[in-house]
């Protein structure tokens, strides 16, 4: 029997209309930290990888808070050939949202609103047996991606 291969979560990708502006939102609101260099992918390898001819992909990785120097990242990219954005939907198959645990729930919510984000749903508090009380809300970032704020009590 072969041993299981070593697996480590690496990143999630967000496609942005303006990667620099969306990156700044995640830096300012969620204390994400830019890592490595800005990416400017183009050429045959990028065309082959994406299946899109003459594509250029620019952006950068942001380390998420709370996981140390080798923690996972959010990769925010913009394509030169980009499809129109669709309306966010929490119940669409595929990736639905990114979640952040926060200690200042209302303060972070207000920062998101100040950046042009919106409430997607209503704030709720639920009692999860064996885990505790959890306050959460779905919101959108400035480009309409769904973000969950959560606070354990």
C-alpha cells in the first residue's frame, strides 16, 4: 500500500475587474499581506494553461491573517480577456464565499460598507451545540464577491 501523498492547501483565486483596488480592500479590511512579487503571466505557457489565446493575467497573492508566514493566500488576478461579472449568489454551485473570523464584527462590517461593499443578507446569531454561539453575516466586497464575517462568543 502506497502512503498518502503530502497535501497542503495553497490558495483561492478571485478574478477582479481591478486587482490592485480589490487587493487594497483585502489588505485594509482583513489585514491580508502582499507576498512575493506582482504576477504578469503571458505567453504560450499561460495560453496553454488557461486555454485562452493571447491572454495576459496580472495580480498578486495576499497571505491571509492568522496562519503565519507559510499560510494560505488569496490570489487576486485580472485578465485582459475577461467575461462579464455575474450577479453573486450564495446558492450557485461552485465556490460561494470566503469567510473571515473577526473580533470587531460591527467595525469590520462598517469598513466593508465604507469601501463600497454591501450587506448580502442579515446578521444572525446561532447556537451551535458543542461549539458555542456564532454571529455571522454575508456581505459583498466592492466587486460583488460574497464575504462571510463570523464571530464566536
